[in-house]
């Protein structure tokens, strides 16, 4: 993989791109994760797909987390534009799943178990300012936060495909813009 310079502050934004979000996080869930390929390769394919959208100027990302079965994204868009952004990302990820040669059919003794090319991709919108702040460099301040928030913060800080890399000064696998508070 070719190295690239830190793109957190040099990223060109498309004309008319909003500079804020509505404290909304998109959560995409694969019903059938990439069992046919290496987990790291699966994450790299997802990162490559997101980078294509960003480099074409179709998407601006403030935060992300890529797991085996889930993708969390904090897009830079108005609340009324969420449907279009959700469709754009869903279509790109479905194209990636169809075109990937390593996510073929899972076979067991000659019988097809799972058809990876028809795997479903669900998306939900999380309207929670605390969740969005975790993806955009924020931290939990109180030790009395819910277990869900603590678990999510641990995943973000320990994830190798996470926006925490960019917010700590490194170069992560997905091109993004650091949100300035």
C-alpha cells in the first residue's frame, strides 16, 4: 500500500460542502461478514471504497470505525442530506462486495452455505452527540457513563481502522478531515 501524507488538514472539500454535522453517526451492518477472505483484507477493501468516494469529492468524513461486521461513519452533511449520503455509501459498499473476487460463495463439502455476493447491508442512523464526539476525537469524562459508551470508546481507541489514529496525529487508512472544535 502506498504511503500518503497526512490528509487531515490538506483535504480539498467539494464546493459547497458543509463544515459541520448534525451530530449524527451512520452505522452500517453486514449480515454476512467477509468469511471468505482475510479479515484485514476485508477492512482494507472497505477503506479503499470509502477513499474512492472521498477522492472523487462525493463524501467528507469526520470520523469512522471499521470492524468485521460494522462500519461507523460521521459524514459532514446536513441532516436533510443523510438519505442521499446513506444511499451513496450503501451503493458503493454493495458494488465492492459484488466486485471482490475473494468474497465468493462459502462452500462446505460441495454445498453452498452463504452467497456473499447477495449479502445484505443494513444502515441505521444514531442521533447521539456523545457517540459522534467519540468518533471525532472526544473522550468520556465521567467514569459513570453507560457500558455501551465505554465499550465503543475502547473499540475506537484500540481499532486499527479507526479515526482515533488521525485525531492523535497519525495517518489512518481512510482519508478524512479532522473536526475542529
